[in-house]
C-alpha cells in the first residue's frame, strides 16, 4: 500500500519482497548482532526500514537504534511502522546524514543498505564531525560487487580497515549477499 506513493522497494520486487528485502535484513542483522559491541547503532538512509527496523526487532533491548532518513514521507512511514510494532526505543530523524546532529553525541556504529558504495559512505560519515567518532564501525549490506567496491576504496579512506564479516544466501534464490565491516582507526 505505501509503496505506490513512496517507492520503498523496486516495483519488480513487490511479489517476492519477503525474500528479497525482509530476509536480507534478517540474515544480515544476525551477522551484525554477532559482531556488534556498540550500545547505539544508526541506520543511515533508512528508506524502507531495512535493515534498521528489522535490526530493532532482533537486537537486545539495551541497544538504541536510530533511523536517519532525509525524505519526510519515508520518515513518516518509518514512524508509522515503529508505532505498529510498538517499538519505543528506536527513533527516526528526518534529516540527511550530512546534516544530522545528535546534540553532541557521537555514534559508534552505523549500518546501511543501498545508501552508497563503501567509499562514499565513509566519506559522508567523516565529513559530519558532529556524529563521527574515531573507531567508528560501518556495516554495509552488499551484493557480489563488494570486492570491487573495496578495490576502489580511495586513498582518503585508507585509515579504515575493511573486511567481509559474513555472507548469506537469500532463501529460494541463488543470490549471495554480504556484510562488509569498515572500522576507522
């Protein structure tokens, strides 16, 4: 119903959205939760809420989840979803990640799916000094081209260590997805 007006997922994936999108968020969240030691994680460019909303459902209750989405209509959708699932610990900020300010709080961990390539995402985070914390972690949900993305990782981002921390097969498909972790030094 919401996809007609908000373009939350590609029209061609509506029929198998549970496999393409929901399963992607669930399987990636399991990998991230096994690795994450942060008490706060921010989903940047939340859009349809994957993986942020799914992460908020699966994560221990002591982890604060922040969804950042610049499109006000998608932000309203995310707030609606959180209301439906009665999630009071996850917040939605309608802002671009470049402009968001958490009132002086630094964010130790970020997650994104479809936001940008790893290089552009890291550059965006580093350019917002109001939220960026040294030793920050970025978890990116990626397709098979993740190795090529890391090869293109610019010299500007050479202070980051990157690795594939997990891969998974989407159910009933041959689609392999990956969780790439980038850690700043």
